């Protein structure tokens, strides 16, 4: 039987901030956020009324300084209520935010600040040392504001905005996403994108079925990703729900977080069920009030085992930053253990095509193309890649967005994930551009050539596998592999460093000198078994999130 969601909710507001203010007026005493301060103690809550009071105070400071439409603000705070405070304060003025990843290396963070042409940075005190390191030694002069104690009077903007009221089609955020060209691409997202993505999520029904004024959603995904920032947070605001905030996912504290926060819904990535199933059985794991998990990438062999052990369904979905909308397998009987992620309908259409853009037969794998069911087939999608019209144009085939995902569709319309066509490594929910890691490796003085491929990983879906040709005289040994790992680790965020380094005498190329990755290893050759392949996965650990140390971070998702 083919199911469809309810009609998407069309919120009348011109911005997310306006939606928040409307909910605060309707439900002033309902909790908006619940957070365990410092990761310890009880969860404390802040009501919509009290949160709005803080938002309006911060907004007045930004307004008096002259910020508004046409301004971009980089936000370095992390998954804390202060992020939402400054985001909503700025959104109401029409200021677009550029969320920053505190785990990024200085060169990566500096690129985002400069490429987005951020006018200022709002940073928490915890993250301020990171930002100081980013700005040290650069010629960039940019105001930095204290997110934890924003002065009532800010220095005036160098150029006052002509308008300080957000519109529905004004830019709300730029989220940077990995691509195939090395550097991350900035996805320009409007208030319309946020509101319509949340309206679809809130209308999905079935096992999701958001309830008014009731839901408490625990989403450990970072706020620099569209899922948490654009979709679930906005949907909770619309429904008068509570956003349960944790800094990151930790297997040892997850069930206590669920129990103590009274979460009714959780979001997950594929690695999370695997990590939780690997833990010994404990009493707290069945003391929660969670009625459903929503996410993507659960290993098919873990799906039923997870639901039987922990007592709630995992609803698999598909989405991506550029699209906003998505698909979900949320009606019974669900296609568990199959990588199914839902069916298209009149709201989000799909085609499965071959390399020549011809539709394939049911059951045949092909690239997934999507478009809105609206008369405007691009409605609700991203506005484009910042400063990259060529990449924006290439992302579309006529009015169909090219996802780069290889899927198959059965006779009932159900879609099943198969693989990724793009040159991406998908590790623990993070999209890693192979070209970016390759460029970093090739900048090392001992490297002649480098090619990065995705290696299947039982725990993290895929791992970064670097194939490297060294300069003459450099030993193909563990010490060299470790030097290359350290080089990438020092220049890129920790999860982009190679989990494996494999030394090769040469890499196969085409007549135009493009590396043929499919020919690097011969038929029957096991890349992991080669004497010149070195497993460095144990070195891939987070080394900082503010004051965190490597020792304190090893238990968290990495």
C-alpha cells in the first residue's frame, strides 16, 4: 500500500524568528530548550517567554549597531542555547548566519569566514581561543562579539543595513557542504527554505506524527548541519515543542540523556545504533520515553536488533542540504533491513536515471533526481552555491536536482539507497570531499600523487583510504604513513584524516591525466591486506572542543 504524508504545513511567517515570536505569544510557559549544563546535573529548561526576552535584548543590540539584511554573521558557539539565542536575534533582522564547526582546523574556519564575507563573528567564551588561533597571523580584521555576555551597545557597523526586517525569501543561512571540487561549497538557504522544510517534517505523519505542545526532541547532530538547524529546530518551534540539547552524542551517557530529558523523539546517524548495540546491556536503556528515532544509514543488520532491544522504531529517511525536503519510510509495514527510505509523492518527485539521463526500469540502480511537486519545481530548494554559478548550474538537469546518490526503486515506488556517485567519503554521517584530502596530501613535500577512496567500515559506514605515491627515496613504512596522517590531521578537521594510508608505485591515469580510481587495485587484490597499507584509524580522535582534551573526547562519536 502506498502512503503519503499530510499536506505540508504552510507557515504564514516571513522568518523563523517571526514563527518563534508567534509560538512564544501562544505558549509562553512551555519549554523551548532543555539542556544539561556542562553535561552534568539535571536538565534545566527555558520557557518560550524567557528565551524570547533574551532574544529581543540581543536583537536590539544588533539593531542599534546597524546590522540587518545584507549582513552575514559567523557563529562559533556549538550545540548550546546561546546559538539559538543569537541565531533568532539575527534572523529577525534579516542577518544571515554562517555556523562554524569548532573542530575545524584554522585554515578551514578562516576559509568559511572569508568566503562568506562575514561582517562579524559571535563566539562563545569557550570557543574564543579557537577563534583567536584562526585569526592570529592573518590580515583579516573582523569584529568579534561575546555570545555569553553581549554588550547592550555594540560598535556601529561599518555600513548600516538599509533594511532590518527579515523577508521570506531573504537569505537566512549559509551552510557549507562537501563537494567534489576540494573546497566546501556554501549553500545559500532562505527563510522560505527553513519554513517549508519544517512544514514538511511536521506533516509526515505515520510513525513520526509530531504532536502539538508535547514533543521533546533530542537531536545530537551539530547545528552547522541542516537537519538540526533548519528542519528539526524549526519544526519544534512551530509545534511548540522542546529542543533537548546535548553537545554531542556519547554512547555511555545516551540513555541517561534520553531518560533525564524525557525525550519523546531522537535523531540518529547510522553509526549511533552500532555503537549503542555494542555496549553491554544496562537497566537505563529501557527507562526512556522515546517513541521513535528518525535518521539515516542504520546498518540493515542492526535495524531489527536495535528496535527489539531498545523498544522504539528507527524511521529511515533521506535528505540533503541542497534539497531541504526529503523522503521517509514511516508507515507500517516498514522495509526494515533493506536501506529503504520512503516513496516520492506529489510533494517531492523523483526520477532514477542512467548516465545519459534516461529513466531506468524498476529495480535498476541509477542516479536519484528530485524536484518539488509545486508549479515551481525548484521551490523549497537551496538558492544556489555562494559565488559559484557554474556549480549551481551543474547541480541541475533541467529542473531536476542531481543528488549524486545511486538508488533503486521497486514496483511500489519505494526507494532504496545503493551507493554514492559523487567523489565523497561518508564517515559517521560526515560527507568528506576526497579532493580536499587529496589536495592536502599532495601539498606534503614527500608526496608525488594522492588519491582518496571510500573504504567500507563496519562501524562508521566508510573510512578515508588514501593511496599515495611517494618521492624517490622516501620509505614506504609506518613512520612515513604516520607523518602523512599528522600532516592532514594538522590541516583538516580530524575526521578527514586518512584512516588508512596505502603506498603505491604509481596511480593509473587517463589520457587527460585523471586518476582512474577504479583501477588502482587489481581484481582480487585486497587493499587492506597489502604490506604497504597501514591502518591508522585509532589515531583519528578529536583533540579539542573548547577546553576538551583528546583523553576526554575519545568516548564521543568520532
